[in-house]
């Protein structure tokens, strides 16, 4: 077998398989490169990419800038043993940041059992994690949110907040918030937008808490300031659906019982209801929020019909249909994030489908419990928790 340094190069240098250069941002990956990305991921996951070969030592620059951000996190962690130089680059903040920017397929699902214990089911061995029940944390936790490889968890006993990367088993304890977050509080992890290459992926932990029946206030923690900030506005949302939180373009989004989507932007300290939801997202139609290639999405299921929409403009007034197909389930879709894919039930299995309905991956029977609303999609990345 060739040396591992030679094994990764030519996809970046010679484009032998017609893969093309890696996208540098989520928006770049929406311009017709999804098939290329799938081919690249297949090569990376199977190890075929390691047979492409290269001769020049200076190609390492291309490897680390173009190839590394697109490889599965588990493979990158193994590559740290190649040499001190590889270890230095893979462990550095720039790769951790750029790795989190790539729209990636969902790695697996977290879920809570009736006794509140945690389980994790990966879609393939390349996306397993070292400690699926997060027992390296100081106490048992409940996962409240997941975005770009980070989990926000809350201690079952202390009610403290933890931000965790389960792929790297790194975590940090957040300081105490300024106000009490009681029952009914909902959480989302939101990364700062627009993204700037400053070697750190700054994020907010956004909490919407009921203060009286039908009214919510907001408090958010910033990794940049390492402090909580109480929002100045009150939102009349009736009730926010706690297991529906997603993040996109700097906004946190949740479903509400009044049939609208509540959005909150922590950097701007402003909230909104999304107007103009797609036709049919009401009544007998099931719908679920998601994040797709950096944008908020809605997956609607009506009998055997499935339609997928993404939020077209930042003003939140226009949803664009990006996919429709005949489903094979009478259950609602699951929350999803990352690539242009949807998570759905098929009998007793959870499957990943593309926007034409083609099945890409599945969790076999027995890997997940019977239908449960609080499945938490997880995308494995190297993003840093930015320990204080």
C-alpha cells in the first residue's frame, strides 16, 4: 500500500474523478455540486481516495485546504497519527472551523429512552462516536439542541448548560444564565453569520422561556463574550414546540402551536414569525422544520406525497420548493440538517432520502425505538467548543 501521505492527494491536484474543487462555503455547494460531493464522500468513506497517489511534497497545502474539510471527522482524527505536521494542522482551529462550514450528511440520531438515558445510532461506521451516552460529562444530561457538530445539553440534576462536541469528546460548562429557564424553555445553537474566516466558529446558545401563558422572552449565551444577554423583546407565541429547534443564517427557528415558525436572531435581538408558509402546510398536512445547506427548510408530508421547501430570502417571506416525491410512510418527517436530504420513516426504519426520493442510507430495524418525536439529528464535525 502507498504511504498515507500519498493516499489523499490527487483529488485536489489532478481531479482524476471529475470531482472538482471543494466548496468554500454553504452557498457554493448549492450550485450543482451535490453529485460531486456524494462521489467525493464515497471515495473518502471507502478509502478509494487513498489510492489516487501524488508525488510532490508541496501538495500537502492542497490536501489540507481542499480535501481535509470534506473528509469525515472520524477519518481526520485517525490521520493525526501520520506525522507531527498532519497532527498540527488537523488539531488546529482553522480546519475545525472550515470543517464545520461544509454541508454534510447527517451522521446519526441521538434520542432519549423513557428513563432519560441517551442513545446514539450512526448511519454508518464512519460516523460512530467514542462515547454515545456522553458519560464523560460530570452528570447525566438531556440534549436540547444540535447544530454543525455541537450539542447543547442540560444537566438532569444541576440544570447547568453544557456545550459538547461528541466526536472529539470536548465540552465546556456555560456560566449561569441571568434569568431562570423553567419548564417549557426551548433551546437552539446558532452560529454567527455571515461567516468570516477568523479561526473561530462563534456561536450563541439561544433560549426562549415562557414568562406567562402565551408569551416568551429570550436569553442567549455568546461564545465570543462568554456571557449571557437577556433580550429586550417579548413574543406572543402561544406555545413553542420544544423539540423543533433548528438554526440557519444566524437565526434560531421553532415551530409553534399557532402554526407559524418563530424566529429569533440573537445578534440583532429581534424575533419574527415567518410569513407565507408553503401551500398545504396546515390542516391535515404534517410538516417539520430543518436546516438544508445553510437555509431553513420545511418538509411536508400529506398522505403519500412529500414536498420540501427552503427559505428563499432573509426577510422570511418566500419559500421555494426544491423537492417532491411519493413517500412510503404515513408518519411526519424528522428534523434534518446539513446536505439537501430529508429524514423519514419507512416502516420501523429511519431512512435518508435525497430531494427526488431516492434512498441514500438507513438505520435498520432495532437501531432506533418506535416512533419518537425527540430524535436529534447530529452532523459530526471538528468544530471547537471554545473552552473558556
